[in-house]
């Protein structure tokens, strides 16, 4: 496993644009970006220059920011939401791309936890994220099956 570079060696300028992958600028920028990984998928703290201001990015945030940059470069909107937050049934349904009645059925079956605030369901964001991650392979399989069916002309 590679060692993390010293903080003076990890200064990398990153420019984000909605139509392009983050550009690593500066002398040796690409080498420094690779070094920030520390080898075998491990990330180290990184310093970046944003609008002429030096900002330290904790190691735990590096893969998240890379993924966010990828999504933005593909034209997706992103949002940052604390995992300990609760969302309404409609917000959870929107995040999962399902109907509100379907989501409430998941709550009724005990698949998703909730608490009642008056007559309103409040669902932990962490539970919504876990459910979405668990359903991802199923969704991909259904999309592949649908694409195959389309190719066959049905």
C-alpha cells in the first residue's frame, strides 16, 4: 500500500465545469492527483485551490467529491443531505423514483422504518439510502432486460 504524500506535495487545483471532467491543473497536477489516492484505492487528505483559496479536503471526502464531479460532468444535479435527517414520504418516494403509495406500502410491510409526526410519515434518510443501494442491482437487471427486449423488437 502506498504512503500518503506530505501536505506540501498534495496541492492540486481542480476546476469543475458541468460539461467536463474535473481538470487537474498546475505543475505535476496529474501526478499529484494520482498520489492523493495513496495506492490501492486508499485516499489521503488533499489540498485544493478554489477561487485562489487553499482548502484541505479530508481523505473520507475525496471519493465522494470525485463521484460528485463525475455526476456533474454528466449533467446530473447533485444535493448534499445529512444522513441523520428525516424526510417526508413524498420526498422519500421522489428520491427512490417510486410512487408515494408504493413507498407507504414499503413502510407498512416494515421494509422502511418511519415515525409519525401528527398524520405525517417521517422516514430516516439513512434508511432511504440503504434501500436505494440494495435495489440498485435489481434496477440494473431490469434495465438490461428491458434493453434486450427492445433490441429483439418487442
